[in-house]
């Protein structure tokens, strides 16, 4: 479940700092216990066989190293938290932008249309293309024979009878077919590879602890699936190099 982009900014950083604070508190308690035991040992040691001072020094040095390690972790967590907050705030600039992302479900507005891109294995001779609603019912379908390379598809929001469909989420389904109409498989009996991307305008941004979501209507698009962005004012195409989806972009951008 996604949440408001404003209510959750900085939440992850708070949680990580809490972990560091807990470790620091635990260390302080252990150090107090150590000093108590050390004082008791000094008070009750055998005067004829006292403990060697280098053992005390070693133990104190180990505690100091642990304390420094916890402080370093806390500083790293603060840095990561700051970077995460900056990324969250920068995501707000995507509102109103046209994006392309890996995915098969897009949001249809009233009297609107949907845009998709897809790519299938080059050896596929035929392709059945379907648009399904949220219940899985096929609203629109057609068969294509020229399916090689990266393809674009725009659905006008009407079924095969020309009836306008209601606003909502609709999914593009691709079924590669052999020349005889059967389901396509390659020489090894494996199905054809299929990559699908969606194109739409961002209405809002949602943020939770795991990811940032750009919303097209009620469809949440994970920030990590972006392959291309066209900012509204500048109309400049930019590629999201930080999403880790270069391969997906080549197939479905």
C-alpha cells in the first residue's frame, strides 16, 4: 500500500538512526557493566598476584574500537538518509511529465487513449494483441503479422464494436503465434520472449519505505522501472540511468 509523498519523507532515515542509537545505548550499558566488574576485580585481586595492566588496556581499546565503529555506521546511515530524501524530493518534479516504463498496465481516462510499446522475438510470424480490463476480460483484440522490432501501439479506448470503455486500468496482453495459429515456441520448445512498456503522464507521486511510485491515474509505476522521461516544460527526453533497467529499456522503451 502506497502512502502520501509528504507524510513519509524521511521515515527510512529515522528508522536507521534508531538502530544506531540502540547499538550505542547497548554499548554504553555494556561499558558501564565492564567498569563495574573492573573496579570489583581491582578491589578483590590478590595483592601477591595482581592482574597485568596490559589486559585492562586491551579491553578498553576494544571498547573504543566498537564505539568508533558504531559512530561510523551512524554517519553512513545519516548520509544514506539524506540521499534518500533528496531522491524523494526530486521525484516530485516528475508530476506532469510523460514517462515510459516497463510494465503492461496503463490508466485510461474518460474519452482518452492508451499508449504502449512492445518487443517480441524476431522469429515470431504472428501476434495476437489483447486489451484486458481489471477483471481479466478481453475488451479488444486484433492479430498482427508485422511484429519484428520495437513496436508502438495506441488503443483508442473502444472495444471491437467501437463502444467507448469506462475509465480504469487496462492491461496489454501479447500472445506470440506460429504461422498455423498455434502458440509459438522456438526450436527448443520455449515460448517467445515478450517485453512491454507503457507511456503516460504522471499525476502524482507516492513514497513508501521500499520505493517511489509515479502514479498514472490509479496505476502506480515503480520509479525503478522508468526507461525514459519527457519533462513537460522542456520537452526533453532523458533516460533514468539510476534505475538499473538499461536492458529493459532496449526492449520496451
